C-alpha cells in the first residue's frame, strides 16, 4: 500500500511488489525487534535497518498526518520520553500474507507534566495494536491504533 496523498488513504500496490522474500516467523521476529527490543532498549538507530526507505506510518502523529521513518522514530522517542523506563510487551501477533498484526501493552510511570502538572508520577498501562506491512523484507507501512482514551482516564485519576 502506498499513500495517495488524499487524507492518508492508501491505494493498492501491484501484487508483484508484495512477493514475500521473508517467511512468517522472520516477519514476526522483525516486528518483535521493532516493537519490544528497539523501544525497551531505546535503540533508535537500529530502526533504520527494519524500515523501508519509503516507509509510511499511519496513526503516529498527534495531528493525524502520515509519517516517514524519521517521523516514526521521533514518535517512539517522544512516547518513551513521557515515561520513566517505559516497557512494551507484545501480547500476540498474527501473520497473513505480507502483514503482521500485533497487539501490545506499554507500561510505565508517566513523567510528562506539560499538559497537567498533576499527572506526573502515575503508573500507566496503555493498550495498542498495529498492522505492519512488509515489502522486500522490511516494514513498508504501519497502521497503529492506540487506546488514548484509556490513557487519558488513567492520567485524570
């Protein structure tokens, strides 16, 4: 899938571009490395080897815009900075064709008090899911769904 520039919608890529050159277990290993290891170890520079040059991320910006690999990395860095030692745990993954669906949980103590000084020091558990589309052995596109409301409720307590 490639963005067509109209509201973040995507268009189909010819199936020739989606030939699988990695198997399901390799795709799951790459997603685990990106979601858990890279985030938990704050190893931001290692992301580059897993993302395609034309990577597009959906759901990773506050304004709803699609992001490239640099924007995705920046999103992860900002998310990490809002917590004291945040950790992500993959709960489950499913593979269909060239796509990995992943459900994961972020846990950490919230330290970002810019919006509300009272929210600092609160333990947060955030549920999320993402679809990772592979092309030529790398993640070419990702769609994230995050339980922002549940996080906001925890911060308001």
